[in-house]
C-alpha cells in the first residue's frame, strides 16, 4: 500500500483523478482500517504532529552522536540533514580496511552488518561505484531492541543518557574505531 498527497491545484486534481483511474483499473484497494488511519494522519492532528516532532528530535540527537563517532574514526560524513540515516564514506580508511580484506562496498556492508548486528547497506545499493567504501547507517537500531525501549527513547528528555542508547552508541563507535589504522595495529581491546 502507498499513500500520496496531491497538490491542491488544478494540475494536482487532474493527477489525482488519473491516478485513481489507473488504480481502479488495476483493482488496487486499500483496507478500510488502513484508509481510516491514513486519512487521520494526513489530517495532521496534534498528537500525530507532536509525535513526529519528538521522533525528529530523537533521530537528530542520536544521528549527531553517531556522526561524531564516525568522524572520530576517520570517516567522512556530513551533518544529519533529514530522516534517520547517515551516509558515511570510509574511503579515508581504505588501507586499514584492505588489511581486513574489506575492499569494496559489499565487503563493507557484510563486515558492518555482522559487527553492528544491523543492516548497513553499502553505497552500491544507492548508485555509488561498487569500489567506493560508502555505507548508509540507520539510527533506528540505536534506539533500543524492544518497543518499550524505543518508546522510552522517544519520550526521554536526554535519550543519550538511557542505558540502552548509551550501550548501542558505544558498540557503534567501537565498530568504527576498530577500523582505523591505529586500531588495526593495537593489541589491547578498545576502551
């Protein structure tokens, strides 16, 4: 199922009508409960707007902390702009990664997916060159592994102080710290 909002213009109305014609011809339907929920949410009532604002603040806060961990490890990553993902370029770590047989985006995806125990799709999945050491990282897994932890993260005044978020960020930072050149030569575990 998908939801679309069309502009409140003559062109938007025409596009909406044409879209409905095509969907009708295809026999596409939306279950009544889903249609009611979508209609409610698209009306932007206060509870939906407030939850959205809280989620934006939460992901921005956690993304900023994750970004600092990536930068500390030597990755290139811009400041969080929107959504709950960071796009990191680990090209500066190429020699250290090669020492671990991580030579392309697929190798990086496989390594980080296993190390972080969360999806870490390589940049090749988003149109980047296969040899570019880029990865997309989601902040969602850093918020908790249960619905209760994620809800607590959403409502906490400082989610970074929650034990489960703090632990997740430490694990995240350690995974990237371990990829640095000096980490490759280290004999003791990261702190």
